[in-house]
C-alpha cells in the first residue's frame, strides 16, 4: 500500500506538468479542501467569464482521468442538503499528496512564465 503522507518525489511530479488549463482549474478548485463535483464545476466555470469552460460530462471524464493518474481521490459520499437530509449519490473529491505537489509545480511554472512576459506587459502598446 502506498504511503499517502510522504511527499511525492520530483520525478513523480514532472510527467504531469504542464497541466491542461481545465485540469489546472479542477486541481485549483480542490486546493482548499474536498468538495462535490457540482461545486468543482461551478468554480471552474467562474474562471472563464461569459461562457462555461466545462460541462458536466467533460468534467466527470476529466475527474476520472485525474483519479486514474493519482492526482485526486474520492473522499466519500453523501452531501448534506439545506433541509438536513443527505444525498448519498453525491461523491466528494480531494487532492492527493501527488495532486498537491503537481498543483504547486504548475503554479510555480506559471509564475515563471508570467515573469518572462513582464517586460512585454510593462511596455505601452504602439
């Protein structure tokens, strides 16, 4: 059995970077904790004003892929509704230690890329 408390080796992270923008958005939406897919969908779609980035089918295929590559995991079932009842059909998802490491690596990569673009961003348009 894999030890989930160990920090993943750099060699385990590198094959996953760079992430596709939608995969990055899904991982980022799980950065603050476990949530159901519908909440992930809503949060990811707020990153692209004016049109949805993902539909439910695309999201769940992507989440299955992220689970298969070990970046996210299901943490349980059963969301509490406003009336206090539980919906056992709703699965929650969370980042794995590898998912956290990949998300951090991708954020660092994007920061370096933005720094490269810095001079162009500070130059007035002609």
